C-alpha cells in the first residue's frame, strides 16, 4: 500500500487582514484584530467599535455586551446583520475616518470610542507549498477544492477514498 494523495493544512486563522482607515494610526485608544481578542472583560465600561459583518463581529459584540462594555458599535461594509441587538449595541455603515477618538461613518453618524476591534477576516497563507501548486484565493471561509480544510492533489480520476 502506498499514499496516493498529498494534503496540506490551510493556515486560515494565522494571518489577520488589517484594514487601514483614515486616521487609525493616530487613534487614541486600543486597536486589535479579532485574532487577538481573548477577554471581553478587558473592555468593561468602554465604548467599543467592532468592524465587521459576520460571525466574529456578532460573537464579539455580544460578548462585550455580556461582560459590561459601555456601548458597542458594529460597523458593517455591505449590509446590516439585521439582528435584534440589546440596547447597548448599535449597527452603523462602514467606518470612513477617525479623528482622535471620534469615528465617522458612511451615513454621516459619529461615535466616540475607546477601543476598536477589527473582525475583518484573514489571508489564506500557504508558505509551505510550492508557488506552482499554491492555492490562491480571496478571504473565503469555504474554499473550493478543499475538504475539511485540506487541499487534495494526486487523486486519480475515478478512485474512491477507500481505494
């Protein structure tokens, strides 16, 4: 018996995508990516901006609420999540710029915040694979040609996994 396949782990949650917004480098508070979010209690009493419109943003916003953040603002890029949020969570369109601790959004609204959490996805990164076979893709959770986060090569047409 011999191995007919080559497989490789994808490193999806290793390389966070950091979006750059006008003024973020001068923001007076803390800026982290969801990759580095571990303890919602660190944000107790704070006004937090969560940037993202998917599962991480929803989960982190609710954890912040549960552990006592003062106010949570969720900024989405394309459309509202449309959830029935608690009173301490609001949704706004995408962030446009930051001046000091004031955030300005596409709809003209503003919010003063103490911290920003970027729930902006990840880069798919395959440094262990040759360039010629490396999977190139955008920030997609379920990638084509992957089964259980593995990339399969060398499978002969018509063979079953049990062969």
